[in-house]
């Protein structure tokens, strides 16, 4: 019985420090924005009748994937992936 050939994956390329830092900041923004509850724990200003507390959180539900995708693209570009 023969053993299957082993394939060694190439080690990942080192990222430039600037790209890694930028991606980290992009991922950290929503975490910090939502962790600081006292900054958005209020009712005004209202948007279409929604208290600020609710629409602020919904806004971050929409913004977080955009920031995550942007961080992903920054890393891909820094690695030279196409």
C-alpha cells in the first residue's frame, strides 16, 4: 500500500505593517463604536420615529460588513492576490 503524496502549502506572505494595521483598525471600529454604550444610549435624535439607540445599532449592522470586506480587500491587495 502506497502513501499518498504530501503537498506542502507555501507559507503565507508577510504583510506590510501598514496593511495589517489598516485592516485591524477597520475591524476594530465597529467593536469600539458598539462597546461605548453611553455614547448612544439615548432617544434623540429620532430617525423616522426610531429612537437613536435603535437606528444607531441598525446602522452598524449595515456598516460592519462593509468595513469587514474593506479589511479583506486590503489584506488581499497587500498579499498580491488577484
